[in-house]
């Protein structure tokens, strides 16, 4: 019985998207907290201090995040995800992004999973 239960739990998590859920930065020197919610329908919502500022769609292939949002004139961003501390912390490494403002912000962004 114990083996069956472990197998069922394992099956539930196979292929799970480690990105899905709520992520937030630590407060910046000015007190702002940046956050994003990655949803299971491949959409996301970004916010600063709980106030929405960006929405978009994403795909995740392995550790490569590709997305478009309602900023940067529809330019696509491609980033390698670097999970650490298990999968509770995250950094974004630019692969291809022509939006320099977004690229600069995401390149220095470190986020933690909100539980």
C-alpha cells in the first residue's frame, strides 16, 4: 500500500512546471517588492507592491522561459531559469531579449517562491 501511495504521488509531480506559482523579490532599497504569478494556463501577471503592472503569456521548455508581455512593444524575451535552494529561489539569465529596459531589470532580479 505504501509503495502504491508513493507511486501515485510521484506520478502527480512528473512533468510539473517548477515555475508555476507566486514569486517575489526581497524589498529593494526603496522598499519596492517585485512579484510575478505564473499560472498553469501559461499566462502570468507581474506586480510591484501588489499593484499589477504587466501581463503576458509564457512557454517553458526545460529551463528556458520564452514570453511576451504587454510592455516592450510585444518583443519576445527568452531567459534561462536558474533555480537554486532546491527550487525555492530563481534567477533569470538572458538568452535573447531586444528590450533593454526589461533585460536590465530581469538580469539582476532574484525571486523566491511564496508559499
